[in-house]
C-alpha cells in the first residue's frame, strides 16, 4: 500500500463478468508495457506531471479472485476505497463490471467531501440494461446496477459514442427514462469534437453556472475496430483515436474529474498491438485530465477552439 500519493494508476485484472470476448484481465500489464514509449510532456494538456511536484505512482495490480464476481467486487471496492482516501485513481480494467465497485468506493469517499458526482460514460453500449443473463451484475449493465444503488447523479450523466444493435427499441427508451442523456457516435459527423465537448459541458453545468464533478467510465470499445479491434465487444462505426483524445482534452477547461476507469481492453484480440497502443495513450490522457486543475467560474468557459470575447 502506498503511504502518500496525489494520483495513482491501479490495475484491476478481472474479467469474470465478461459477456463476449474474455481476456481483459491481461490488459493492465500490457497497457503498462506499451506506455514505456510515452514521454513526459503531454501537448494536449500542456503539462508534464513529473515536473509539477505532484506525486504520481503506479500502484501495481490488485490481487482479486478470478472465480467469484461478488467476492471480487468486494475486494475491488475495499482496495479502491482505501486508496481514494489518499489520492485520486485511474483504474485499468478488467471488464466493465469493475466499474461498479469502483463507483461504490468513489461514492463513499467523495459524497461527503465533494458531494454528488456525475458519470461521463464513453462506450458503444449503454451499460444500463437491467440484466442479460440473470439477477447478478453482468457486464452489459454496470451503470444500471450502480444507479440503482444511488452511486451517482444521473441528471448530469451521459453516454458518448453509443451505437450498434440492441435487443429492442425499448433499450434506448428505458435508458432515457432512467435519466441519462446520450451523444451517439453518429453525432460526431454533424457536431464535430467541439460540439460534443459542448454537449458534455452543458450536461455537467448546474443551475448556478458551476459544473458538477464527474467520474469517467471509458470502455475502449467506444473506438472503432479500425483503431481498437482488441476489445470485449467490437462495434463498427465508432470514434477515431483523434476524436476520443480531442473530447477528453476539451473537457479540461470545465470538468473536475474525481477519477476514471479504462476497461474492456482484450490483448488476445489485438494481433497488431494498436488497441494496446491506444489504451496506453488514453490512460495517459485520463491521468492528465484527472490531474489538470479544473477552472471553477460562474461564466461558461470557452471551448479550446472557440473565439474569445473581446475585452
């Protein structure tokens, strides 16, 4: 256990809830290996964390049972809660089920000190189907079960990059009735990156003009298989790596990110290594976004490429 850190990377090698392609338990170590070529200064965030005086540590992989989902959830929540008492986390999954115990930990740690927070979910599927195979939490539904426990504020939460087929048209309707907003992948054609960032900004904005803190749940399946074939449930028509990086970077002007989970990376389906390369760089972006000081202003912040008002 680390005694002190500002920001930490925690691997959670669990895929016992995978509904399609298994193997995400091997992702944390592969992401670390690919991150060796990532240099110190991130142009998108204009920051080199190693030179800020902040303590950034690799917390290694959590020891978690591969056999029992409910026991694994307890182990993940306990460890994440202890670590969140010290600093903010970027979690490397693992399948999407690891998000629920991480959100439980975030709720217990941050609800008293920061207050309610939203979830900004990047993924192809909604993650809110009540259950596909039974009553226990399964990979397609981590946000449904988390919302049922009251772990986050759905009124300011949204999905980004959704697409593909579903079992019924009622799936989208049920998600809307739960209170989520959605920015489908097809929206990028008309809105562009800046327009999608604006949608996220508007969703997080509170009535007093400030912005609700958020947790980022990033399923790498949000990317098109051309950029990330090695994921749990590939869906065509997804985002490019440049679009995803642009949206994350665009959030830095207004978002207070309490933590993030990068999930659904399956190295066995990544013969060329481009999925792991994308995952390593996105993890680095998430770390910089979590660490970037947010600007709290009553005035709405301008997007990076928007013209500034003349003084």
